[in-house]
C-alpha cells in the first residue's frame, strides 16, 4: 500500500512540475507565471454580455489622443464600432 501511495505521489509531483513548466513557457518566465497566477487569474471571469446586449459604459480615448468620451455619448443614430487590438 505504501509503495502505491509513493508512486501516486511521484506521478502527481511530475504532473505538477510539467504543468508549472508549461505555464512558465506560456507566460515567458517563472516570474511572469507567478504574476499571472497571483494577479490575473483571480480577476478572470466570464462576462454576461450576449449578442444584442447594450454596451457597458466606459470612458475611452479618442483617435486624436487628447480628448476622452463616454460610449453613452456616441450611441445614437449611427453605429459605434470599437476595435480592440494592435495595429503596429
């Protein structure tokens, strides 16, 4: 029985080490993996927005880079399109 428990503990240790290694690879380094687990994971959650839902209000920076606006100010007769991404 003790031998079986040692094997199970060893297999679990290897799996945890492999998972940590993959997380470090994905995050970039062990330091970044720690930061991701410590700060990002607790704040991740699924939102409740669905197709056709009203957009939540947010304060955004306009294209000129100097002025700000709220989404609720721009919702009107014309559609408002928000693009999130990097174009560099």
